[in-house]
């Protein structure tokens, strides 16, 4: 990441900070006396990138606002690891309102930003530059302190070495083992408790089956009795409805038979009279009949008798057919009586009532036959008499209504008794099913716990193997990192120490011993002058920064050094400033703060600060 422009308002000392056209390569020197605002520039960069300050905690972040002002803002243009330019804006007011926005440099003209909001900007920025605040502070921003060897167990050093993830995995792996062992112990206790509870329930596998069979038979019997009550009612109503219809049909049949007989007599008499008048007109009866008809029938003619014969014959046939219709109607009503008779005959089923105990213990002493039967016990003689009278249509409506009603009452009584027993069985089945469900639930839980314990045992074995592999990987990665760090320091150290020290021994705890070209031996740091010690430590820190660049950034990166030469003499300062731009092809933009530097040192950009200036 390379910084191109910084614009800030009301940040720490400065009401206005405007640094533009910053060089991408070389040294950027920042000089001035104490409290002149030199470090404010570094703090501004830190706040712009991460919304945090090196010198202020998160709870005191509002103190970054210039005294007397209500808000501050900062804009930062930079090139990220993808070699594209971006524009970052951040705002903070004294009420704690904090906002941020990240866009491409072209996005300033109005395009949609890449990210908006503090968290979204932080996530996107990490993708672009490859590090967060902690790594930045430990590597690329050496702020206001005497440069020392970093702590060997610091998060950043472990990140640079590439073992953070491995150590996290190792710690998580041990936690998993401890957790699995605890789970197994707890699971064994739970399984023991469940076994005791299952034994206390004491389920008889056949008892529920007996109860359900008994209930099913009673329900079938209730259904049969319900259908009998309904069919008896239908048959009784049909019979009662048929009584007046049959009576009317019988009356109609009698009338039709009588009128048929009359029409037959009249037809024969009229035909005989016609034959007498035609064949024996001189007969005394024929003469009298002809004179009577002539006197009583207008326009009398003998042919008129033929018409009368035809009419009477037609009436005879009509009443004959009419009688047949009434016969068929009467016959059809016979089936109604037979239906009621059949229903009455079907009720005969005298059986005693028995009842089974509802306890599992009693059930164990019975066979598999149903033990509860509720039936109807009837007066067979009264039923047979009623059936005989119904069959002959001799029973009237009240008699049928009363007789069938008695039968239905008996059936309903049987239904009530059966339903009462079914209710008892329902409760017994419910209780037994609850006991079975409880036992099944406990068994399911127990089996699940057994599987869980087996899985945890396997998990422990896997974790133990994984732990061995992780520790081996940590040792291998740490060793390679140590070798690489030594190599990087060996390149930088001679340049900082004017070739008086060329090699370092760096232990696993990052303790350092330097090889002296003069003494031809490794020396502890306490045997070396303090100035040389700081030069060596600066070389170590820059080597770590170089390694972080290669591991995470993989692009040109700026470096911000806040008074790194505070304890250096002029010669060492001049030598170090001369060496810095040549140390790395990736650490190309180097910001250096100091109260003053040797006059002959060249800076690609020199920024001078003054106590009396509140803007640059």
C-alpha cells in the first residue's frame, strides 16, 4: 500500500492537514520540535485506515478531535496490493457518530462506493491491503518508542511466521479433547440414570396389544348396534308409512274388482240385447226393449248398442288393469314388512357381559382372546309375536313404534355400556402408551448417548493424532521462519552496522546474538554499544516488516518510523538514512519522523512542523 494524498480537518493538533503528490518511492522526512505535530501525521494515517489511534484507546477516540471542535474528518488516497488507486473517507464527531466510505479513485465523481459504513469498510480494506490494525502497529508503524526485539509470542510475529492459524488449531484441538472427555464422563452418568428409569417403568410388551384388541372389538360392536338402531328406525318408519298406503291400495283393489264385475255384466247384457234386436226383432222382449229405447234415447238406432258394448268393454278392461296395479302396489309393500321382520330377527344375540381388568399384572394371567363383550338380551317371544304380526301387516303403527322402540332402547343401552367400557379402555391404553412412549423416549436417548460417547471417543483419537501433526507443522514452520528471518537480517545488518556485524543468532524466543567481524564470534547484545544494539534491533524489525509484506501484502508498502533514531548519533543516523531506501524492493515509501536530521541527508519530500502552526 502506497499513500498518495492526505486531507484532514480538526485531527489532533491540526485544523487542516493537506499533503498531496506524495512520492511513491524514497524518503519522506517529517521534522520539528517536540509537540509540533509530527506524530499527528502518523496518527492521522492510522485513524484514516483503521478508525483507531495508536496513542488513544477506543473509549477515548473522541479526543482525536481538535480541542474546541465538534467533529473531524480525513481523506486518504492510496494504491492497494491490486495496484489500483482508492479513496478512503472517515468522519467522527464528539457524539460518537463514526462513518466511513471507500471507493475507487474514479468513484469520487459519483459512482457507487465499494463499501459504506465502518464495518463494511474495514472488511473491504482488509481484502485490499492484507493486514489489520495490530499487524500494522507491530510492523509498518513503529511509533514513538525505543526499537526493541518484538515479543516472541506476539500475535503479529506469529502471523509473520505463519503459525497463528496452527496455534489456534492446536489450542482448539486441546479444547476439543478436554470437551470430549467431559462429554463422555457426563454421558456415562446419564446412561446409568436412564437405565434405572427404564427398569422402574417395567413395560409388558403384550399388554397394550390386549387392550387395543378389546377396544377394537367393542368399537366394532358399537358400530353394529348403531347400524341396527338406524336400520330398525328406517324399517319401522317405512312400515308405518306403508300401512295407510297398503290400506288404500287394498280398498282401491276391491273397488276396481267390483266395478270390473259390473262392467262385465253390463257388457254381456248390452251385447245380448243387440243380438236379440238384430236376430229376433219380432220377439216380444225385443219389441218392448226397442220401444223403451226409442222413447228414452234420442235418435235411437240399433247400432248405438254396439257403441255401448265397446265402451263397457273398455271400462271392463280399465278396471281390470286398475285392479292389477293395486295388486302390484300391495305386493311391493310386502317387502317393507319383510325388511322389518328381517331386522327384528337379526337382533337375536343373547350373550352375557364380561369385563377384563385394566392392570398389566392381571393381563399377564389371560390368554389373547378379547375379554369385554357387551350384547343385548331380549324377550324372544315378544319379538317373534311382533315379527309375525308385522309379516301379515296386522301390527298397527303404535304397536310397531312401541315394539321397535323397545328394541332400540335395548340396543342403545348396550351401546352406552360398551362406550363406557371403551372410555375405560381408552384411558388404560393412553396410560400404557404414555408409559411405553416414556420408556421408548428414554431408550432412544440412551442409544443416542451411547452413540455420542462412541463418537466422542473416536473424536479424541482423531484430535490426538491431529495434535501431533499440528505440533510438527508448527515446529517446521517456525524453523523455516527463523531461517528466513536470519537471512533477511543478514542482508540488512551489515548495511546498518557498516559491515561490523554481519550475522545474527535468533533463538525461538527471538533473543538475539550478533556475530562480530572483529572478534570473529557471536556476542550478546549487552556486550555491544547501545547505539549498535538499536541498529541491530531496527534491522530485525525491518526484516519482520519485509516478511509480512511478502506473506500478506505482496506489493509495494509504505513504512512509518516515528523517531527511530532518537538515540542514534549523527553518524549512525546518516548511515541508517542512507541505507533505508536500499533495503527492500517492497518497502518503497518510507516516512521518517525526527526532531532534526543531518543537513546533507536527502529527502524526496520534506515536511516541516512548528508548534505555532495548526495547518500544513
